[in-house]
C-alpha cells in the first residue's frame, strides 16, 4: 500500500498467487462516520482482475451498499 517503489519488490502475478492461496482478507471501505473493515472470504478470477467476496446482510458494509 505504500506508494514508494522501493517497497514493491514482487510481481503482480506473485501477489495475486499469494492472495489466491489464502482466499481470506480484510475489506476496508470509507464509511460516513468512520472507516469500516470486515474479514471476508474471497475468490479471484483466473485473470486476477476480479475479486468475488461474501458479506452477510447484517454486516455494516453490506448495509451501506447501494444496489441498483
């Protein structure tokens, strides 16, 4: 997350493989009153471009979403 390139020594492929192997992380979003965070299971598409995750309806992040 640090913008300085000296801290970016791994390839995107290796980072995606690391995340795919764990399939669990922290989702952080900016809420109205404060940041909101939640531990979530996830799956990464084969191309590594899309992430699929699950939130229960009672999760504050899920309740803050606006779905068309």
